[in-house]
C-alpha cells in the first residue's frame, strides 16, 4: 500500500472514530440531562411545587429519544398527573380564600348533581389482559402481542415497503385522564398535520385524531373510557395520502372492551 493510500485510510478511520465518539458523547450528555431534569421534577412534585415540576418534566420530555415511546408515554402521564394536582391545589386555594360560609343556590345544587352523575357514567375498564383487544395479524403480517394488566402492544414489520406498525393500548386512571393524555399528545408529540378522524370497525361513531411528528412518523390516537389507543407508523416508502388509510385499516381490527 502506498503512503498516499495509507494516509487516505487513516483519515477515513479518524473520521469514523470521530463521528462515533461525537454520537456517543451526545447520547451520554442527553441521558445525563434527562436524568437531571426528571429527578428534579420528581423532587419538586413531592414537595408540592407543581408548576416548577411541570417545567422540569417538559424539559425531560424534550430529551427523550425518537424511538423511546415507552419513556415518552411515562413522562406525558406524569405531566397530566401533575397538571391535575396543580389544578386541584389552585381550586382549593381559591375556595379557601372565598370562604366556606356561602350556601349553594338551587342552580348550583343542580349543577353539582349533574356533575356527580357525569362522573358515575364515565367508563372505567379493569381488564386483566389488554392484549385481547389487539390483533395478531394485519395485511398478511404476523405480530407477537405483549400484554399485562396495564399495557399491551403488538408490532408488524412490512419488509417489502420498509414500514413498521405499532399498536399500544394502556390504562389511565379515568376517562378524563385518558382524554387529557390525548390532548397532550396533540400538543407535544404528533402535532403536525393534525386532523380529526372518524373511526371504523367496532369503534364506528367515535372519533380520534391523526398527526405526524417532525421525523415524519404518523400516528392515530383515540381513547375509549379510561383506555388509550395509540397506532404508530414508521415508513420509508408510503406516501402521505396512503398513511391514514393504512392506520385506519389497522384500527378496524382493534376490539372494543366488553
């Protein structure tokens, strides 16, 4: 090998090592930053400093990797919980400042009665096996369902079109919490090209939302009672106008809880 070729090989090797080192360093720094903000948020939440905790959780959310869906959902759930705590504290503070001596009028009593009735009608499912709601096949593809009492998931890989499909279903503590989670997803995750979607199959008559993220991934979200359904797509070949149709075809196979 000539000196010139040796030099070229050396330069290429140095470049590769530099790129790998840079990527590793960035990943290491991001992980440390995430742990820092997440840990601070947990401490602030325990101290009852909910506004500050929300800021730290949001910073942690921004550092979650593109493919780490489980961690992203965990933080969003925490954000929703802290939001409710903060709102509850705000209402308690307001009520205390106004005093507790005022008796409710007849209209207020009626409103309170209706509110209680609405809460009682909210659907909360306590399924032992969420995986029973998910399909194990789609478009000739086979998927393995992973399931527990809290979350279930299935994945389909279409090698021919270089497309991956994921379905997640997981429980929230209430139907209101599930709806709030969906709204947060709209704001922070799949917040591009958002549109309302009419669901099909057993969920016909209900609505969900379609959205995309900055990386070009697509998602269809909807809630049913306290259950959250998340259908994701990562594709290298499918055109934008094809994606929603594919997601709806997959959504059609999801079973409604009994």
